[in-house]
C-alpha cells in the first residue's frame, strides 16, 4: 500500500488530526469545569476555522484505486458542513456550561467524529466506503442524541434513533448487495458502466431496480423523507437542542449531497425509474410535513416537521440531475444551515432561560421582553419560509428552476405542488411570529442578556441570511464548483 495516497485526502487527514488534538486536550485540560469548557470551546472553534481553510485549499483527487474520490463539489460541500459544525460548537457553549459538566470533551469528540464520517460519505467512490462513512457518522450521532441520557425524552429519542438507524443501515446494505449481485462490483464508475450496458439489453434490470429502491429507502431514513420520517419528531424533541440543530442541518446536508451524487453518477441509466420515485417522495414529504407542522405545540417537534419539509425541497434539486441541480442543492444547504441554526440558537437560549421548556407558548410576548431575539428569530423564519429578500427565497427559486429544467409534465407538477406548500409553510412559520409579536402572556419570559457565544452564532447566521441572498457571487462560485 502506498501510504502517500493519504496526502490526497487533506480534509479527512486534517480532521483526524483535529480529533486527536481534541482528545488530548480533553485528557490534559484543567479539571475545573468553567476553565475546561472555555478552553475546549476556543480550541475546537479555532481548529474548525483551520479546517475551513484546509477544505478550501483541497483539490480534486482520488486515492486507493478509486475508493476515495474527492470532486470539486465534494470539497465545497465539506466547507459548508464544517461551517455548520462551527456554528453548532459556538452556540452550544451555554448548554455545555449548564448541562454537560465535565463531559464537554466527549461532546466535541463526538461532533468531530460525526463530521469525519460525513466527509468520507461525500468523497466515496465505492459503496463499501460510503457505507463505512455513513456508519461513522451515525454511531457518534446516536451518542450525541443520548447525551442527556438521564432525561426521559432524551433516552426515548436516542432509542428510536438507534433502532431506526440500525434498520435503515440493514435495508441499505441489502440494496447494495443487489447492486453487487447484478454488476459484480461496488465501484461507482464500474457500476454505472455495467448498468448502462445491461440496460441496453434489458438484462439484470429487475435486480438493479431492487438495489436502487432499497438503497434509496435506507438513505431516505437518514434524510427523514416521508414515509421514512417517523423517528424524526421524537428524536428532535429528546436530543439536546444544539444536537438537534446539528442533526437537522449538517447531517441532512451530507446525506442529501451523497444521495444526489450517487443517483447521478451511478444510477443515471435508470433515471426514468428513480425520477418517479423522487416525484412521489417529494410531494409526500413537503405536503405531509407541512400539515403536521401546523398542529405542533412543542417547538422542537415543530422544527422536526419543518426539516422534513425542507428535505423535500432539497430533493427538488436532484430531479434536474445537472450541474445547476448540484449548485442549487449546495446553495440550499448553505442557506438552510444559517437559517435553521439561527432558529435553534434562539430556541437554545430561550430554553436555558426558561427552565428547560421548549413549548411554543413560551414565546408569547417575547418581543416585549427580548425584542432583539424576537427580531432575529423572525428573520430566520422568514428565510425558511422563502420570503424575499432573504436568502431562503433565492434558495427555493434555484431548486424550483433546477427541477423545472427537467422539462417533463410531472416535474412541472411537482414544482407546482411545492409552490402551493410554500404558502402553507409561510402560515405555520408565522404562527411563531404571531406568538412573539401579537399574543400576550400572563407570565412572559423575563428580560435576559445573552452570552458572547450566542451573539457570535446569531451574528454569523444573520449575516448569512442577509448576504447569501444579495451576493450573487456566492451562487456563481457554487455553480462553477459543482462538478461531481
């Protein structure tokens, strides 16, 4: 083995080094809780900033006979995932100080381990490599969900996540076995060539379709697409709020990118089949999630159904199967990271200052006592709803355009349904705005000050919500980099 090939895996190698440094810092750091939390947070934040630079400097490369393939798009996606992780690390500081105790090192180690698995997922050139990356991301994520294991909801949410993750991994592996049985290889490029060859003669198509359906189903669990979404609300409610934010944006973004890359690169000869599968899943995900979101009274469950709906919108970019589709997906994930993390930062802040409750009724009259938080929450919700001139409007516009580019009647129909559901989503996002600005409460949340970490996280997210929408160079850069 030529170990020099590891030099082609710069983002993964540097992240592994970061993981080792965090582990050593956890062992050697002061036992004083306050000192340890501050030291670890500063260290991890600086290391993730360095990781952003490493991802930016990475070039397209392959290693180990094609098992690892880092395209330009994959490197850009790693930057987006690292940015989301950095925001999570910053906004988690108040929760770590109040709840985690001396386990702060464990939290950062699990977060970095999960991110490493996502990196491997996005740069896989082999189904086995992809599966290993997926499991590397899923197992530490289950530990993060169960971080507050002594709380009933956390234990229940973690149990459901672990059971569903195990089941979905088995389903996916079953699908991969069908692909291997039909083609005799697990390398993406070789599988694509053999599927194209067999499709000409209608040979092995049923077995390949079985593999495609099971593989899509397994990854659909990770993306929490309907009808694979039943674990989402309970897990989001039970997990610590920073972990819920991490699960909803970073994990979902990595899975969405990997799904599109594999569908376009590997299963392109079967597009006529998986296009209809996508149409059904997108319509169900957006519609059912929106209808259930209206009924929610607990804000983290509310955001769970919002994330299911957002996953449906992300999948619109996959329909196009083009460079524009990939650029739209990455842009949507980038905007979704800043908007959703802004919401979860506010939720975490209110939770820490309101006895740990995340009920929507806690936000009644929030504008009267904490007007800045209410205003920033409103900006983030407007972006998620797709209201101009915020970045969320442009992200939805680009995925609609990517889907419509497919040109078929059913693609136009799905886009039409998504447009109608955008109006529905605006209604339920405005329910929170109504609670903050219009509703009154006999015991409103008292006025409180936020710590510097919360302010930094909100500043970064708010800047992204505003600037990503008006700076066209962002999308142009993503379009130029969206080569798979």
